């Protein structure tokens, strides 16, 4: 299980998803100072539906990546789950770029997006693609071995 390359890419996907929990997605400038917005439920400000959806998508991605690692005997299902992970990671950076995560009030002067988070999400897309590619290589290798027998 661990010796397979795709498992390493799926573990990378999990670590990148966990990194999104601790790296601020947006910075809010208020009259009193700056506040960071993470992919966790907000306490100080009222979050929008887009923020809650992004939090849910991140947790779904983490759970799917973990499940995908442990179903290594069902390779076709693994490939489908990798494509689902790619779709999740395509939606997530778009939401981080275009959706405001807090409800704008008079106290909020400006909301800035952290582009490092978008780069993390793009690396996750690449890791999901590479995992799917190596799983397909395993499937092809097993099919060729079955033909030889």
C-alpha cells in the first residue's frame, strides 16, 4: 500500500488539504486591525454560504483522499475517486478567488485574497491527477499480466 507511488500522491493530497486549514485564505482589514480567515468556521465575523461550502468541500476532499488510500484493491473505484478529488480541488480555488468568505459590514474596510492558498490547491490538483495516472498504470500492468497467464 505505501510502496505504491499513487499512495504517496494521495498522502500529499491529505497534507495539502490539512495545510489549507492552517494557512489563511483571506485577510480582512478592519478599523481595528487585520484578521485572517481560515477554512474553518468563523467566530468573529459572519461567514457567507460560500465560506461554509468551501469548508465542507475541504473536509470532503480530506475524507475522500483517506478513503481512496485504503481501497487499494478496487483500483477502478480509486480512479473514479481521484477524478472526484480533482473536481473538488478545481472548485475550491475558484471559490477562494471569487467568493467573499465574510459578510461585508461597515467595520470591514477591505478583503484581500491570499494567493498562496490557491497555489496549494493547484498542487493538490496535480497530485490528484498523478495519483489517478499511476493507478491507471497499475490497472494496465495487471491486465497485461493476466493476458500472459
